[in-house]
C-alpha cells in the first residue's frame, strides 16, 4: 500500500535535500480549497501552493481550457512559431495592469525569471548599473534574484558570491519601529554613500512582503518612491508575484496606492497552477532590449496561456477581487478574537485582502520573536487537517493564503481547527 511515509522515504533517496518539503503528506487529489493525501486524509488548504491557486484547485473552467489547448498543441516555442492564445493574454494583461500608460508584455516561466528580465529591461532602458531592493524582500532563487532578496537564511546561505551593484534599505515595519521616514532616509543616505541616484537603474519592491512576513508597504512609501524615481529617472519595479490577480482585494496591489509602476512582475496566481510568468510595463521601457534579448524556450507556454485566460474569466465572473476583501475581513475578525485571548503572544494581525498573517512574539515583546511556537504550529498542522505556511524576517509569522473561491463554511471550519491547534501548542 502506498503511504505518506513510503513516498517520503522514496523521495529522500532521489531528491536533493535542498528541495525539502514542509509536510510528509502526498497529494492524491485536490478540489477548490481542500486536499486529500494518498492515505485519504482531508486537509483545508490555507496555502494554495503559495498563492498560486487563487481560483482554487482544478477549477472546472481552467481544466477545460487546458484540455482544449492540449488537444490542439502543447508547444511550439513562442519565439519560433507564435500563437494567438499568447497574444490574447498579453492584450488582457496590459489592460489589467495599473495605470493609463501604453504597455507591452513578455512571457517567461517563473517569477524569478520575471524579476531577472525586469533587471535586464531596466538596465537596457537606463544604461545604469545599480538596483535597490528592501530588507526582508524575496524575489527568487536564481543568482540575481537571491542577490535582490533581503534575507540570508535559507535563501542565500552557501550560494555566494552574488552579482554586484545590488543595494538594500530597510522596509517599514511598524511593529518593529521602522518607519517610512526611516526607509526614505536610508535611501537618500544610500545615494550619498554607496551609489549616486543617477547610476541607479531600478528600485524593486513588493507592495506586501511575501516571505518577509506580510508587511504591507505603506501608501506613503509607494507614492514617495514614485516621486523619487520620476525625479532621478529610475525604473520602479513592482514585484506583484504573490500579491497579484485579486489576492489583496485589487487586481494588483499597487492600485491600493493609486501608483503606476514602470514594470510589473506577474506569476503565481496567473494560471491556476500552470508554470507561467510575465513582465508587463510601459512600452517605451519594455522595448529597450533588442530583438532576441528577451525570451526563453518555455516562455508563454500555450497551455499556460490558455489556463491564464480562463483564470481571468473566473476572477471576473466570480467577482474574486471583491471576494478577497470579504475573505480578509472574515479571517481578521476571527484572528483578532484569538489575539484578544493571547495578547502577549499574537503581536499583530496583518491583512491585505486575502493575504493574512499573525506575528508571534514572547511576553508582548516584538523584539522577541516566538520561533518555537511558530515551528510547533506548522509541524502539527498536518494532524489538525490544515495546510499552513510560516514566513517572516524573524521566522515568526503564520500566513494564510486561501483560495479566493473558498466558501465561508470552509473558512470557518479551517479557523476552528487553527484555533484549537494554536491553543494546544500554546499550552503544550
């Protein structure tokens, strides 16, 4: 009989330890916000493959679009023989992206590739070298994107050296007494000490830090960055890989600040679980690289593009952008009740649409991250029938990324399980 343990044993023999797994629970099937493992155990999925399945697991409309495309063809390479499905998707994405500027798109396979291509485009457009990122940010696992990522362990440890001309400044975190003013002062100091503003090609920022702990970028910061980039001719890159496609209660999170970035990375929720990513940006910037300077063998997979078109239809038809706000409100109400019960442990509840997190601390002290409790909750989530993720600059944040198609009944059942799990681990 196939069991989770037998599969985990086989995995450890043939897959490198660097590609670890949080749970030894092997998926047999999944539907919307629920997963069943090979032993028949059911889980409520509060992770959605790290914000990938915004439209739920195996949405019927997405599945049907994939089947129809595969029946036609699965690959020809967009740079050899292109196809209409990619053009149609690009047409929709340039309209969906924030701002009124004329835009163009490119397709790649992963979020890290999208970030890498943004750096290439920004450098080609400006003729400059420097890139500024933020402490705690996560931008991928390639060499360039690791350099941009503002956290060493586990993402950068053992993997250097990294590309030069990458600089970091603090990200505002109210709980940890880092203000917008602190961030902007650090940026101005960087221009005086390490690299002139006139030599900076781009500033890249997540409007809500993902792996960094679900800290939202204040509107004041995003607006100030837009002004600063305009003043110095710097490209403003919005990393919307985790925040895009309705996740935060807007199609893209920068819309909350009424700010138009120059370039936007898109991935994760774009195609309902199929590997696809994109860069969408202002046309005059996107066209800076010469023909052949951008692309990839699998970039703009016709199957992925077909899935993405179906995802966009589902988001529109089921009103998932506004549904994200409803989901966030429901989670927030319950988690604040839990915070009232454990005020010395839950330092903060943070919500941006359906990106929800709680930060765990010791004795009401935000300077004492409660890593032990965080790890215990994640380790015991399987037995509670939950799929949960941790994150955070201090590794003490539990994050919730439910499908935007999740029902209120499943939310409530999942939060009941979580509250019981939380109480058990606090009292363990």
